């Protein structure tokens, strides 16, 4: 092999390796700019730093801020569980308040917990009208039921049961409901990172790394992760909850942010 041929081959090999590297990098999401669905002008605005929370610029201090202090800010008194649940269902903000331990009846209730739901949880105790995807699943279910009925009658020599077919065709389409009924639709920022309504764990970890933050750490299950207060120990600033989808053999195929709670 002549020196010239050898040099050409080396250059071709270098070019090929460069293309492979670029191709691999191109397949990795860049996560440049704000996450999908973020509206920096959205209201209300929730800014979280560590375990500190500001709602529309007003600090909410756990064990210090009273439920009644929030009335001018949120327009309702969330002192009772019922009123708190109504506010949560309407806004995706779950603010929990109770009196101090051992406090007498009628004592003021202080904020104990704050959670932002960017994705409602599925509630099988509720039902709602089907959306387009729900109607598609419903039609498929009806077709399968009719096919199963046909097969059963043929295999057993039974006459065609039109009444049974009509009952199948008259089934109402309904889906499991959601709790809360409405997800948070304002602007949410946590430790300098805007939070979108459809963020994966992978995207969150990548963006935290870019901001110089510690990664979220799994706590007991793939549904629960912690943002740790310090690099050592497990004292937390926030708890992050995820909706997890699994494939064959229980392998996790997707983890989407559902809510973030303080502390």
C-alpha cells in the first residue's frame, strides 16, 4: 500500500467516525429553551426555591402562613378540607392547612403542605364522557364483544340473540375521571427551571444537570423522586411524583411528571 493510499484511507475512516459521532449526538434531545407548553406570562405564578414557595410573588411559609392569610391572594378560604379540595380541583394547587398539634378548637390553621399538579391523576371512582381516543377504544370493545358473541353462539349451536347484541351496541362510552379535575395552567418554576405540562424524567434530569443541580433521586419506587437539600443525606427540598408506564415484563418505558410537593 502506497503512502498516498494509506493517507486517503485514514482520512476516510476519520470522516466516517466523525459522521457516526455527530449522528449519535443528533439523536439526543437538546432541551434548548423553555420546555414545551411553558407560558412565562401564565397566571397564577408559582416560584419554588428549595422548599420556599412564592405564589404570585407572595411567600407562603409552612407552619407560619395562616390559611386565612391567603384569602386576598387566592380569593377563597381553604381552611376546611372541602374548600381546599374545591380549590385544588379548579386550579391544580393543593394547599393543606391544619391547626397546631394540641391547639384548642377554633385556633388558626397554618399551611402544612403545598403541591402543584401539572398532570391530573386517573381516578377510577369518577367517570367522564369519552374523548376521541376513548370513543375509539369503546368502538373496539364493542366490536370485540360482538365477535365474541358470534363465536360463542356458533360453537354451541345457539340461535342468534339479537337482544344481547342490542345491549352491547347500547353500552355508554365512559372513561375514568381525573383528580384534580384541572391541572395547573399557570407558570411554574423550580430552582430556576421552568416546568412544562409534559416533561419526562429524562428531560428533567438533563435540565437539572445543565443548571448545576443535583439529579432527582428515586425514593422507594419509580413514581417518587426527591430533590435533596444537601449532597449527603436524604433531607429533601421537594418530592416529585411521576406517572409511570411499563411495557413487557414490567420494564419502564416512560415517566412523566405529575406533581411536585413541598416539603
